[in-house]
């Protein structure tokens, strides 16, 4: 009966108009222009590489503060979820399991497709990529000791992602242990996060320029092979998401709730259109909460699982990040072994939390 209920949920307050969908259109147009320039004038296109590099450097600048804020606030949401008792615990376990499943599916499909293999990037591009990582390999002991920063702030100044992650985890658990005394600090981190994301939003408006320079340079360097590899990556990603939603999540929805996934999608049709038009899942949050309550889910359960799921259940983001990471590694001629992919999976399981709904946050996490 709940599944067939007409779309009569109470209307939520109108979301603030988000113009980031214009940004995506501009990026698509810029990519198309970059492809044309790369094919028509490859020598000139390669010289445009600094434009893309500059944009990537702007994104890298935001990695540490984004990871710190999202992890600290994410652990704070775990503290809130545990107060709900069994329901909160079950929801968190489910989110973590689904995250691992999504990451594993992304790794499997990425290893099967190998979209970046054979992408003939120039030595200059490879050297630029190699310069972003440690110049020499470290053994396990050096790697583990390298996670510990010299000072609590050096992780931010040196741009070490794992060090930032360690500091964020320590601060998050410390604030959790402080209880009510730590709430003012958490509110302060929330304000800092708003500032960081506002800066990131400003940077993302340079994305069309960066996408033009990067795409023109890659196509000018690798030719049509670059387009083929990117097409394989995009197709693989959407096919993987389709299978994950309609096979994995669809089966869970049928077994646990007795609902058909297509009927459920129809019920949430307006929310999907809202997300599509605003390019932000956050815009649908108020109506989603209202509709879940309209279906008969209790207010406390909805109040904790939906907002927490927005930060802890980023299945599509994690599929994209794993496949994109493998693509980049293959394109650089340094494919990742299984032993290297497992730490990647665990890192993304933690670092991707909190990236939903914020334009560019996923890109910053991928860069990390």
C-alpha cells in the first residue's frame, strides 16, 4: 500500500536556487572545444597544458581542509547516530558494508576494463604525474612512520593527505569523547567547512577553463586514443552504477522492505528531477525526509538515517573514485597491483565521507 501511495507528500521549503548546473554545461562545452583544438592543432594544444595544471593545483590546495572538516564532522554524526541505539548502529553497519561493496565493484570493473591501458601520454605528462608522488619508494616501516606529522599543523602546510587524515581522526574522536564540551568546537568546524566549501565553489567556476586546457593537452598528446579511453571509463562507470542500483540495491529493497525498485523510483521521481536540475543531492533532502515519513517510517529513524546516509553512503562516488584512480594509474603506465588497491579501497572508504552534495568535493578527494 505504501509503495502505491500517490505522490502527495507535504511540500518542503523551496531549495535555494543552485546555478551549478550551468557550470556543468560550461564544462561539457569546454571539453568539446578542447577536443576539437587537440585534434586540429595538437602542437598548440600541448602548450595549453599549464592551464589544466593550474586548475589541478587549485584543487590540490583544498584537499587537506576538506578532508579534515568532513572527517571531523563525520565522526560527530556517528556520535549522534549511536544515540538512536540499535537503529543507528544497524544503519552505520549497513552504510559501511554498502560502501565496501561499491568500492569492490568499482575495483573489479576497473580491473576488467582497464580503460587507461594503452593511453599513449607523453613523457612530459608522465613526469608531471610522477612528480605528484614520492620520488622514491618507501618500505612499510617508513610508510607508516610517514603518516605521523611533525606537528599537528604540518600535515596541512605540507599537503600530506594521510597525515591530514590521521589528525582529523584524532580530533574527531577527541571531540566525541568531550561530549557536550566539544560541541562549540564542532560548530566552529562547521563554520570553517562552510568557508572551505565556499572557496571551493569559487574555484570550481574556473573548471571550464581548466577542463579546456587539460583536455586539449591530452588529446593533442595522445590523439583519438585519449577519447576512446575516456569513453570506456564513462561507459563502464554508468553500467556499473546501473547494475549496483538495480541488482544490488534493488534486491535489498525487495527482500527487506518488499518494495519494487521501479515503483520506489517513481515515488521519488520529483526528487530525482530536482537533483538533476540543481546538480546537488542536498537540494532534495527536505522533500526526501518528508516523503519517507509519509511512507510510514518513524520520524527518529528518518531523522538519523537520511542525513547520515548523505555523508556515509556515497556508493556512486566511491565507484567513480575507484575506477578513476585505476584509470589514472593505467594511463600513467604504473598500474596498481592488488596489494596497492586494498589500501586505496580503505583510504577511499574513509576519505570519501562527507563529499556528497558539494560541487568539486569528489574531485578534491580523488586528487588526494
